[in-house]
């Protein structure tokens, strides 16, 4: 296995940045993105479909949760967009993302998720009575028409203006910044639901798992090169996770070198086929939901044909992780980081 390449770091970064902005030879859009089934197994639930031969499922089995809590409402708190919000009813939660929903589930309140994003990767999100498209242009009228009791947004970039308008219309709206550390996010979501004490318990457990993952990574002499591929973003084209993505930070914590971070890109950005070869990943990461959107194994290789020319592709080293343990900063981040750190440390020496 090749865990490094001979290009100096500065030259490799320049090569990757050029590849990210190249106009030609772009990856193919997933053919099945519009028709692939959106459902995936719930966290910790065994999946009926087997992975392709040689592929590996990497998933933490000890996502923290609490039972038997009694929320205390009303509660007044400061939303991450700076507004003071009083929450008095959490019976019909309109959730902005799976990261928020995962915390709600961990608190035993999943049945209160009333509206969730399309193609949710959480059980409560898939089972929500209402499905909705949440993005930067989501209108206040559409959210109000859902008739929820609390809007829990997960992005200052997408939901700040929406939350302001919802409050103006008399609906409680709290925004929890998606870029903050997982323990802080867990605390804030729980506090908005009147379960601050339980949130502190969960956050402490998540932090302990993150610390353990960091210790595993520190003790390992290897730092494999990792590429996390997503089926969405960049106008519907396949993308790689960059510096400020949840997965980019988790990969680094677990002891890997995130290729998107090395290239200096933010969030999720397209990478050309030449860029994939230049990046020379040792491990290919994809989430369960994205694998379905790619259209399975054939769709993944078709989206990035040159993946097979990389060390990871030659070794058929594709690892599949739960979305809420890799792609979201949430209550499953510690468990996912620990599972990934152990998997990376267990790779054979070059």
C-alpha cells in the first residue's frame, strides 16, 4: 500500500487546486440521483444489502443516548444567530438537517420530528409526516405552511434570514451553527428542547469518544490519504469534502490526511479526474446515503473513473460509513471518529 506520494506538499496542493478549477474532464453526474431510493438503515441497524467484495463498512456502534428524560418547558435561550428565543412547544419540530435530528433521537424525542429534509439519513427524518427541501432560498411561507411548533435550523448561512422571518410571524425558531464542534451542537440542540442536563451528559460522552479517537490516531505511525466523495453538490456533480466540512475535520482527527483540505477547498467541491489521480488516496470514503445516490458500486466508479488508478482504487479500499457519523457534526461524531481512527490505524504498513 502506498501511504504517500513523491510530490512536495506545496506542489501537490497547487496541482489539486488546479484540478479543482479545471473546466474539462469533469466527473460524471450520478445517473441515479433522481431515482435512487432515499432510505438507508437507521444508525446501528444492520443493512440488508451487502457491500461489494472487498469493501468495508466502518461504523461506531456506541452512539450516545439517554432514556426517560422529562423536558422542562418553556425555556429561553440565545440562538446562534444572536436572537433570544423562548421555546414552549416541541411537539412538532421542523428540523433543518440530520445533525439536529440525530440529537433529537438520542434524547428519545424522535417522534416529535414533524418535518425533515428530503432524502434524510435518519430514521426519524424518513418517518416524519412532512418532507421539505431546506436550502438557502427556503421561503418563510413554505415553512409556516407546515404548521410546526418549533423550527430548529442547522446553518447560519442558510437559515438565519429564514429564522428571523419565522419569529416575526410568531413561530419559535432556533438556529444551531453546523460548523461548531459536535459537543457544543449537542448541548445547544438539547437546550432548545428543554433537556439541557441530558444534553450535557450526551456532549460529555461525545467528547470522550473524540478524545479517544485522537489518542488512537496519535499512537499510530500511519497517516493515510483519504478522499471523501459525495454524490451531491457543485450543481449536482460529485464532490469531495473540503476543509470546513464535518468529514474533513473528522478525518484529520482520526489520523488521516483529507485530500480536500490539502487542496485548500471549502465545504464540498468538484475534483477533476486528473485531480483524483494526483491526490493518490489510500482510502475512499462514501456514506450510505451517497452510495445509493451514486447508484451503487458501478455508479461510484463511473462518476470518477480514475479512482481505479489510485492506491485506494487498486486495492479496492472503499469504506462506507453512516451519514450521521461522517457527514454531520452531531451526537454520532465521536463514535464515527473512533471507528475510523481504529480502521486507519489497522491498515498494513507500506
